[in-house]
C-alpha cells in the first residue's frame, strides 16, 4: 500500500523532527487515526493512545536537545506474545484474557530505552501457532492488499500493521516462518535472526529451541536499526548469545563485493507457483548481470523438514503450555465441580482447536513407547538438516529460495485441512531447524496483484551480510 508519510525510513523521520517539519505527536495521531479507520483489518488488539502521545512529546524534546536514543520517535507495534509491564498480554488466546505481565520483555525494553514509541499490541495466531492468522481467539486478521485473503501467520497482525501503514515498524516472532511468511503475503520486509541473537525473556514460549524475535519494516534500514537495538546477550535468558552485535544500520551502504548465491533444487518442486518461479528467475538474471554468481546446491534433507518441525515443536508446545491450567492466572472455567474438572474444563474451554491439536500431538510423541520412534529420531534428523546448511555455506555466501510456495490464499481455504495449512511453511521451517537467520523481501506482485516474497538465508550470526545484500536488492532490482 502507498504510504502517505513524508519519510521513507527512520533517518528521514529524525531529520524532519529535528528541523521542526514533523511533529511526533501529530505523527502518532496520524497512526492512531489510521488504525481506527482500518479497524476492519483486525490487526491490533489494543492501542496505547495516551501513553504514546505523551512519549511523543517528551521524545521530541529529547531529539531537539540531542539527547535521544537510536530509535527516537520510531512508532512500533508489538505482537501480543511479548510482555509489556502493565499491559494485557493474551497471546491471542482466551486462556490468557485479562493477564497483565509484571515486567517487559527484554527486546521491547531495549527499544523503549532507545526512545521508541510503543503504539499497541497486534493480533496473531493463538500462541503463535498457525500460518494464516485465522486461529486467534479474537478473530482473523485480513490482508490489506485483498481483504478476502489471509495475511499469513502467526505474526499476521504485525505484518499487516506495517503493510497498511499503521506504524513504522512491528515486532513479530518466528518459530517456523511466522515472520517471513506473512512478510511475503503482505509485501513487506521480515527478518528472522539467528537463534539466540535476541533474548527471548518475556516471550510467551511456543517452542523454546525454535522461537526467535525480529522486525517487520517497509525498508531495510529500519529493520537493520531495530535488529541492532534488540540483539545482544541478556543475563535473564541463559540461551542468549554473547556474540558481538555489529552496527547493522551503519554498514548497509558499504560496498558489497560479488557474492556466491546458492539455489537449492529441493525448493523448486511442483508445489511452487509458476509465477513465483518466474519472479525468482528474473532476480537470478539480475544478480548475474550485477556480477554475482548463482549456483545450484543441494539440501537433501529438506523433504523431512516439515515432519521434523511439527514433531519437535508440538513436543515443546505440549511442555510449555502445561502452565496454563486455570489455577494461577488467566481463564478459569466456571463449570468445574472438582480440581480435576477445573483443570480439564479450563484448558478445554480456554484453548482453541489448533492449540489443542498441537498439544495432543506433542504429548503423543513424548509419551512412553513413542518417544524414541518420533521425538528422538526427529532430533537426529534436525542435526542432519543443520549439517546440510553448514555444507552449503562452506560453498556459498547466501542461499536464495522462494519464501512461500504460493501467494496469499483465501480466508478459510485451508482451515479444514491442517496438513495443507502446514505445507505453507515448507520453505521457511529449515532455517528454524538449523538456527540460521533469514529474511523475506518483496519481489513484486503476481497477475492478481498479490505480493511475492523472496527469501535469503545466511550462516549463523551473518545478519550483517544478509542485510547489506538485501539493501542492494531492494534498491536496485526493478520489480
């Protein structure tokens, strides 16, 4: 969608504020008005109107005085699986309705500390489980390009907030493609960092060894800046990396030497839409013309990625969601006559169908007699998938694939067939299994004017190369 804003990235926005051309308070009012007008999209669950306006006034003063942080005045929406102190967090589930966290997630606190303005919480698939954003207890999110279609999931609300111009940047989470797939469906940029690059403290866990937090943006600079801010070690998360965090946003425009790009043949099968295939071919021609080398590679374990992903993530979900039992916080059934009934009824009434499906499957694969047959075997194959990527990155700098096999499908089209829905993630789950970073970039539109996404994958902790190359593609490829 065409932006009506007088700036195209955060650098330009800051310049306008410093010169007195742009009022941050008016900017926040503009977004709040747009959110109200576009309420049919159902992408926001709540907005923080008064607080956002108050911060806009105080941050504008800090900018003028030269005392503001890196994200000063950036208006950010947050997926409702991340906690913000004093603000309701539901994970788009009935079972958490009314739950108010006592602390703020580290990634969000780092943005606040750098003077970002948090405007509200976005809708998502319940507990981040879904590929269409139709599983929310608060109704589906609509794609702003075509309101009869899904925005993708699970971070559909965040993708739509950026695509519809309802914030500057949005924060989502990616467990198996939940940032990259909706970014592709909505025509925006979505970045999944290396696992452990960003602290998961304050994130409502779906699958703890897969979950990552990352940005949606309309330009690479804003995505890079947000990654720069939210990355880094956190003592509250034992799994967070101590690796140095480069200045991603400062290095975007530096000269990029020719790269070797690998295209895995396994991603170009009969499931891939022909128009997306043609778009990828156009990009390959462009890259070669600009001095980059494009070669075919093999990722032979790809065929097992979806199966392995759904065995392991449901197992972890079964464990993580055991805490939601109606006893301590959140929803409690009123139709219980005993403690056991209270547990059973609270979970039966509080969870949606997709969450129940994954809990049951996860409990099954962890059960006695099936643990070795499913869970242990899946862990071994996960290692082999990681080996595939390690072998690939020994030969190439980046891997290029379609983000999705099709463009955005219609609302309800796959709701009755979970297996067909799960295949929407066929090109994205590999990165989560291997723990590597990936980005989805808009690659024009198909004949129905629906956005097409291209995915680039890099080796662990190589987000800087990924962002620099993405910036080159976005600025130079004529779509």
